[in-house]
C-alpha cells in the first residue's frame, strides 16, 4: 500500500467511525479519532494478522486496552474482512454482538476489554507464552494515557522487563485528555518515558498521526534487544475534525446531524 | 452406614500438597502446564515443582492483579495456566481480572486459592477468605470448587488440567483425612459426593468442613441413634441440583456447612434451590457469621462458630427438636 493509499485509509476510517457512532447514538468519538492512524498502520502494514490466519497460534496479537475506542477497531477489522461492514449498523443495538467495547464475539478481537489497565498484563502473558514456546509472533497493545494510573499497568510493566519480553510492544495513545480534563491535571503521569525506562523498557516518541513515522517506529522493533518496547504516540483527541480537536466534550460526544455533515465535508475535502 | 473413616488414614496430607504433587506429575508429560505464582511457591507447596520444571513456573512477585492478567494471557496463547495465590488476595484484589480476563474473556485459567477460609488463623481477617464463594458465584462462566480430601483434590486437578474451562479451586493447609464411601463414583465437577447415608438429616458441606460434618454424623449415630447423610458438595457452582432434589425429598432436615461467610456461599446456594423447589423441612446454614472473626487458630475459630464435631452435632439436635 502506498503512502497515499494508507493516508486515504485513515481518512475513510475517520468517516466510518463517525457514521457508526451517529448510527449507534453512542461512542467514544475523540479517542477513536486519536488512535485510528495507529490502528491503520498496525493492521495495514505491521501486524501479521488477517481473517485467514486468525486461528493460527503464530499470528501476531493486538489487544486494545483502551477498549472504549472500539469504533476505531471495528471499522479497521471490517475493512480487513473480518466481518461485513454493514454489521456495524447494529452497533450498540439490542441483541447485537457489536457492543461498545471489544468482545471476542466479534471475529478479529483477541480479548474482551473495556475495564482499564487490563490489556498490558494479558499482553505480557501472550508474549511470555511466545517466549516459552519459542514462537516468533509479536504482541501489541494500545493503551490510553488516561488509563496509566491503573496500578495493574505498572505491575505488568515490571513483569515485561523482568522476563525481557522484547516481543512485546505497548503503544500509548497520548492525546493528553480524559473525561474530567487534561491528564496532567487529573493525575499527572509525565514523564512517561522516564518512568518506563526506569522500569526497564526501551521507549520511542512518535507523532501518532504521522503514518510514515509510525511505520518506521514499528519497523525498528524491538527498540532494544532484551527489552519490551514502548511507543509514546503523541496524538490529538478528535483528530481530523477541527471542531472536535482537543475538545473534552467530544470524549464521548455524539455529533448532531449537522455536525456530522460538517465533519464529513471537512474529511472529504482533506482526501 | 458403614465406617467412613479409616483411622490409619487420618492425618493424610494437606490437600495443597496433593495439588502440588499432582501438578508435578502432570507437568512431566504436559509441557503446556505452567504454574504462575505471586511469591507464593512456598506456601503453595510448589518449590519442588519449580526445581524440577523451572521452565514451567512463572514468578510474578506480589502483584495479584497482574498474576491473573498474565495467566489469562498465557491461557489465551495455549498454556494451561494454574494461577496460585492465597485465596484472600486472589479473589478480592484480582476480582476484576477474574471477572473480565478469565471468565468473561473465556480464558481457561485454573485459579488456585491457597490457605483459604480461616487457614491463616490468628493472622487475622486480612488473610481470611470468607467472601470468595459469594464473589465468584456471581460471575458467569466460572466453576467454583473446594475439594474435601486428597482424593477429591487429585481428581479435581487432573480434571482441571484436562478441561478447557475457567475454574477456581480452594484449598486449606490442614492435613485432610481420606474419606471413603460405600460406592465411589467418578469425580466430576458439579456432582456431589455422598460420603455416608442416613435418613434423619443431611449435612451438606464442602472443603475442609466435610470432615467435622462426618465426625458429627458419627457422634449423632453413636450417641443418639440419629442417622445422617453427609455430602461433600465440592462444587459450589454449578451446584448438583439433581442430588439436592433427591436429598430434599428423602431427608428429615438439612444443615449446610462451610468455612465461609453465611452470606452468599454454599448454604445460600442450597437454600435458593430448595426454596424454589418446594422444600419445607428444617434447614440451617452453618458458617462464619457476619463479623471479623475471633482470634485463634483455624481449629479454634471454626470451633468457636460451631464448625466442629460438637458444634455441628448440637446444631443437628436443636434443628431436630431434640435439644
């Protein structure tokens, strides 16, 4: 896929995220827009995972710890052919499998997530199993910066370094906002890099909307042999829709009909 | 009623030791078996396991949430993970991981709660697990069981290794006498084990309380001529409803016995079924009342709350109107 095609994917994904959030009248809009470029690069470039190999024990694993941004995951999985995209018309509807957080009832989803601070420990277990079985699959987990105060993350960070899990890559979608306010004001976790480095991780910063930079970061895994890798992806909550960008109200705001039209117009013009 | 107790077998091993030796035996041929510990290999009797199979033990350190999360990740990648930690911490601190990462995500972790109930005795309520049945019963997709003796323990571990389901097994630290039955049926989760039969009343117990229930039954028979059935209802969930229905129809009274709060455990599980199935004979739940326990050893605490030969015998007499 060319750089341009990959960029177009991101734009299309953003439009679909909004479409299905509007359809469901629910969703985590801002965070889905902040992490979608990361998911785009992972599924269209980095991960060895597809509908065809999803039951293979050798596939790469992607576990979305920030489960509330499931709309981003679902539109990418649909695009990859895990299920028909029209299924997403049932998102959050009565008796649908497509709920507001990742569930294994949906093909392509590795773990049921949604409670925060769970993705990293499970990913550590996956990565540890790969080492024990001498398999070379890799494990990726996407965390939000707002979930970092959960203590289980730091427990798992210790274990990952202790067992030298260089087949593990955690990505933090650092959009710097959470439901109450800025992460710095709610519970400051900066400097994240120094904290993880002191725990024994190798850390890189990247612009989380720069597809080329994301590709290069994932191409260079592991950042250091014998260490788990952390990508701190600097992102903008609501990225791509100017009136949503950096606005806390869009954490789980649902666009009105007019706002949705405006957002689609802006995204279409950016194509 | 035959003689369910064989004196020479009194003082058999703690169930926990049988857990460890059985796991070690299985690990010899099954390299997917992994013990996951939270600085608990000593208290979990897993030191020999760790020495023999250093590649099949994962030490997490004292971090129970991570213990369960990592075990879920190991299980989802094909490992038969046995997550071993004191029951008090495992089922309280890591409850959300048990709910989401194990049960809801259907990752077949074998959760092993050690030194359960009031096994830690005078170490106090931080170390007691009197809530675990209640908390875990309310979580869908999780077998909850407390083997009574070495036989049940061995069978439960072998079944746990062979099955691909999330489950919680609870063990104490005491030496547990081997229980013998007139007709042994193959051990299955969800199928209670009838230790002895009598028509006057029935003790339904689990884990380490089956033995004092049996002692009480013997005392009642010898001193009062009262014949009691004793059931090891090792699986609290799913409950053996078929056996309960049989008992409800044939017995004169039911006493449930557990090393757990009287709220939410075996007793209330039985009560719920019985009340909804037209049982209208005397019924009593024996367990730890709603309080932080009196100070003492495990035996002293259980004795204090009537979970003993004497206490259960008296409870039976009162329930039958003979005291």
